[in-house]
């Protein structure tokens, strides 16, 4: 039975990946910090078969112990401080967790003398930031626009360097935005799907957003964790862009969500602007070229933009209706 250690196990991707690996017969270990009890409790209830091991990406000793306990064949590093807006307010914590965290985990694996471990790093399209070319591929130069993006770029380069220096088995997935009903409500897709569901049920009259102009390449998180697993099953480690190849603006997102809830797609009526939601530097337009993943991994997304938004809105309509009753 192969075993896998997942950091960030209670997050959106951690949950999808837990589900996937358990269904494939893995022994799954999740790294959790001691003090996020509510989240851990909820995760435990949903995934009673996952073993939890305590550790923190800011603490090398705890990572060494976690690797010792779990004895993983595969390590998926999904843990990070992942909300871009927050990274501007907590740049140092972001650099520590999101940037140095993966480096510490690589050191823990290197020191563990388990040479066969395969490592997945959650790299991000935020590294492309102020894009140098469109669409972005594995060879596009990075130009991050946030403390989060710079931390992810550091982590990405560290992974490449460890792969080349120590012959470690490391693959980085450069994932574009990936969403779904498990997404946290601070991210724009979930904020919109929840907000629109509440409007449709008469619980709210509007939702409040920052800029409606940024464009993103939004895919379904369930599809994206499958790509992570596929990357670690290859003969050689490599870095892969994972994206749908289609971009939509935040405005398109609102229109599609309103339609999915059966409301008039009248953005001016339902959305209020709050300038405090603008970021000091914005990423205007991201769209990925996932040809390598398609050709080498046989990976393709199964959910398109309208299907994704509809899945989230319908989920939040049910949720809002049940909490109202
Ligand atoms: P992003 O995701 O920064 O792309 O990073 P997010 O959903 O936060 O923002 C997407 C775009 O929407 C604009 N926006 C708003 N965003 C939020 N959160 N709330 C608002 O009210 C709002 N109004 C407008 C943003 O300015 C932005 O342009 C996500 C994260 O999951 C990262 O961790 C991950 O690495 C990347 O995707 C790929």
C-alpha cells in the first residue's frame, strides 16, 4: 500500500486529494498544526481514515518528525498562506510559510534518508503576475505581483534547485485558479456563488467586490488534484502548467452566477464596489497553456467555466436554503 503525506490537508485541495488517494488505496497522512481545531474537527469527520500528524511548515524539527512517522512514498506540499490579498498585509508570514516552508520540507526529506520519496510542490500561476507572454507555459518567465507570488516563485526555484543538486524526485504543478464548492469564502468565486445564492433567496440585496476587470483561467479543483497525482506517477519529475486555456473576467463570473441562480444578469444592480478590496498591485490577465500536461500526463479538464460556476451556485443555493429553514 503506497503512503502519502499531505500538507495543507484541511484546505480545498487537501480534501480533494485525500478523497482521490484514499480511493486509490493509499495510506494517507495529513500534516496539521495543533491549533486550528475547528477545521481539523470538520476534516476528521469527513475523512476518518486519514492519519493526522502534527507539524508546522515554519518548524523544521516538526517536519523531520512527521516524515519519520509517516514514512511517505509521496509528499504533496499544498500547505501555504494562500490568500493573495492577505499576503500584502502579512508579507513576512507569507514568505515564511509559503516560501521557506517547502524548503524546510525538502530538507526534512533529504535528512530523512528515504531516497525514493516523490515530492509534489503546489506552484502557482501567481508567479506569472505581470505576464511576459500569453498564454503562459512552463517556460514563461516569472514576474510576481504580490508577496504571495514572490514566495511561490522562491519555493518553485528551490524545488528545481533541489532536483538538480541532489537528484531528488520533485515535480511542481503550476496550477492556475481552481475552485469548487469546497473553496473558502474569501476567494472571489465562492464569494460570488454564496453572495448570489443569498440574493436569489432574498437573504441579501447585493454583494460587495473589488475590481470586476481582472481575468483568470478558472478550473475545477477536483480535476486539478488528479493532475498532481499523475505528475508523481511519471518516469521522470517535471514541472507542468495545469489550466483550462480559457479566461474570464470577474464580471463574467458574476453574470454567469446570476444566470445560474435564475436572476437578471444585471451586475450594476447586484454588485457594490468597495475600494478597500483593491490590491496594491493587481494581476490583470492570466491564461495557461497546459499542452505539456495534456501530451505527457494525458490530463484534460472535465468541467468548463459555466459548469464550474453552476456547480458552485447550485451548491450554495442548497446550503443557504437549509440554513434559512
Ligand atoms: P487569486 O484568487 O488572487 O487569483 O489567487 P482570488 O479569488 O482571491 O482573486 C481573483 C481575482 O478577483 C479579484 N477580486 C476579488 N477577489 C477577492 N478574493 N475578493 C473580492 O471581493 C474581489 N473582487 C475582485 C481579485 O483582485 C483577483 O484579481 C488564487 C489563490 O487560490 C492562490 O492561492 C492561487 O495560487 C491562485 O489563485 C492560482
